[in-house]
């Protein structure tokens, strides 16, 4: 699994590349029109030594606006926003050529050359080849046919008619311009093949990803499902039922992992399981990673449909008091239902990525050797951090084993439970998923213990500790707060993570208030209960580790190729400054 984690981490680290585009297409529209006006002003005042730019600005800006609309007709998804973004970056290249030429003429003490006006137009056209083939789904042949439409139309209203022929037929200008058109074309071909043989077309994958960001996830799911393989996945549940049959609660540990990203596949699977169980559940993060992502909505539906076929493996009326073992940064909290231990693993407030599978296997084997029936392990996922270090991993294993040893000796007691959630509280936060918040209260040996849950993608470091401290001040024992690791995003987060962890937007004090309110409601609902241990096995398609390795490889190769072409292009551009 380590290779998979490396691939996922690498892709995640590159996520910031998707933030290069402005967050709003309105910004691109306004900025591109302003730059067009600046290009016109510089061209006339500096390169043509004329003051007629006031007459030309409306023409250039108008043509740009019209061609931005026409551009959408040439693209696969006919997206106006992407047309605006490409205009912005293309026009930025044009003005960069003008300013560079102006700077070079000043340094070299020569007259500004109209070469840079025409050359800037060619750079714009070259950029359009690259952007149209990679992100807009246009073939290379079609990209060549339309690459100059927008910049050439702007050029023709920018430059007086009498100067068209001399500027467009100049040999040096054509040589440089065509060179960059060819460079853009070769770059496009090479980056499209960067992921082979694992990925047939890098560009199609990029296009599918970008489309999914606009909630058109069909292509992305099709690509991922084609690469996925069938596997039997397990789902464990602890079902608590009131003796009078009026209420029940389930703690769910699915072997599948939320993801791969919103809104594709099982990105919102914790909430969907939660709703499937009548909103009376906590869907925990089990020890799993992105290899266990469901690739499509079809597989999610298949999984949810079969969840009702769970079988009762054991039932009983008693539970132990919780055991907490802390070794350095590692903390493990455990309870035992009959002969079935439930462990909560955390490094909070220090944080970590998903707990690796080898730790799960070692803990389960240790439990089996001590004749436990079924061991359930929760990755609390309640603080941000890197992949767990060897030292912290060893401490956590020691803590888990010590907890298991202690639970064997703990006395059993009748159990009571009470559950409440945030439904009806009208909570909405940018760092909280659709399942909101929940709290379960266990009463064991006349002592009350609380476990909190949030449908969120991890937690800001230290937030858990602040909420626990607040519970303590109110004489309540909050054992742990867990998140579901949902990959649902209420809003698009424009940061390197691609999501807002709980507590980053909503402050800890407000979260404490919410959790306390829910906890007191859960406390008021405590009733004598019995438990059932449920198990389910479902055949689904999972993404597996290979797909992430191939995506990571394609991404790295594409960036490597891009850097080489960028260096070569810059060097060629610099030579033009000495003409």
C-alpha cells in the first residue's frame, strides 16, 4: 500500500496547480478586457508613436469580447468560463512580449520594434494551441485551425490596414511565430502521451477532471471505473437498540474509503450511509486508504443497496468502561462489547494522514492471539499531519496492544446509550459536510462517556483538545471526536489541500457550543440497551493502487516535459530581444 500512498500524496501535493485559474470567470472577463485596452495603448503610444489609441480601444476590446463568445462553439463542453480564462492568459503573454520588447529597446538604446506587436500575437496563438488541446478537448488539427482566430481578429482592428502586409509577412517575425506554434504543438503531443502505457491520454484525464469540477462527473467516473477492479469489501457495525425498541444507533466502520474527490464516486459516501441508516449513525473512518475508493455513483448505489444484508455476528447486554492508553504522541481509547473490542486511534493534536494497513493487520493479529472475536478499529482522523512516522507508528501499536491487554481484565456492565445529532439545528459551515455533527452517550457502571462525530474532512490541529477541555469544564467526559473524512465539499476550497478541515473556518468555541448542546440532548435520551455486532460483505469495484501510481507518473512526466519546453521557449524568446 505504501506505493499507493506515495502516488496519492504526490497528486495531492500538486493540487495547487489547479488553483492557477482565477476563482471567478468575471475576473477573467474584466482583466482580459483591461489588458486588451493596455495592449492597444502601449502599441499606439510607444510602437506606432500615435495618439489614436482612444479610437482603437473600443474596437479591440469589442472584438475580444465577441471572439470569447465565439470560442465556446469550438470547445468540447462549450464552456464560456474556460474561454475567458484562456483569453486572460493569452493576452498576458501578448503584453509580456510588448513590455519585454520595450525594456530591451531601452537597455540596448534602439527604437521599439513592431516585431514585438506581431510576435505577441503569435505567442497568444501558440498558447491557444496548448490550452485548447489539453483542457478544452480540441484535436491538434482543429486547434491549428482556430488558434489564431482571436489574436488575429484583435490584431486586425489594432493595426491600421495599410500595415497588415508588412507586419505579417516579415520573415523574422514569421520564423519566430511559427517556431512557437510548432513548439506548442510538439509539447501538446508529448504531454498527452506522458502517462503511457498506464494512461492512454493525459489530456482526456485532465479534461474529465476539469469537467467534474463543474459537476459533470460522467467522463471522470467512466475513466476511473474502467481502471477499477472487483473486490469484496467488509463493513462492520455496532448496533445499539433501546430495550423498548423505540430508538437505535449504529457506529459504522466501512472498509471503503471516501473519495477520490468531490463530486466523483464515493466522495460523499459517509453522508449517504448516514442517511441510509435513518440519520442515526456515526460513519467512522476505518483503517483504509484511497485504493479503496468507489469510482462511480453506480458502485456507490450497489454498496448502499447491499448494506441492508448485514448479518448479526454477536449480541449482548454488557460493555466495559473505556480504557485510555497514551504513549508519547499516540493515544488509543478502547471499549469492549462482549468479546469485541472497539479501538479509537489518534495522534491529536499532532496529526497524521490515513493510518497504514500494516498497522491494522498487526493489531488484529494481536487481538486474535488473545481470543477476541472481532476487533473494530477507528482512525479518528482528527488532526492534520503527514504520513505517520515509524516512531509514532510503533508507539501507536504499543498503545493499541496495551489497550487490548487492559480490556481483557475489565469488568462487564449493563450498557445504556443516548444519541443525538445536529439535524434541526440549521448548521451550515464551509468546513462541515452534509451529515453535520453527532454525539453518542454511553452509560457504563453509572458513569457517562461521550464520543463526538463530525461529517468533515479531518480537523484543524488542537481543535479536539479545546472541545474536550470545554466538556471537562461542564463536568462531561468526552472521550474522542472523530471525523468521517468525507470528500464532499460545500464550497470549492482554493488552498493547497483542496478542502477546509473542521475548525479552520468554524472556530473551536462555536464547535464546542454545538457539541455541548448535542451531547446534553444525547444524555437526556439515555436508555437501557442491547448491542449487536453486524458484518457485511459486498462485491464492488474499487479503484486500487495502480490508478494513482499512473496518474502520479503522468503528472510528473507532464511537468518535467513542460519545464523543459518552458526553459527552451524562454531562451528562444530572449534571443528575439536582441534583434
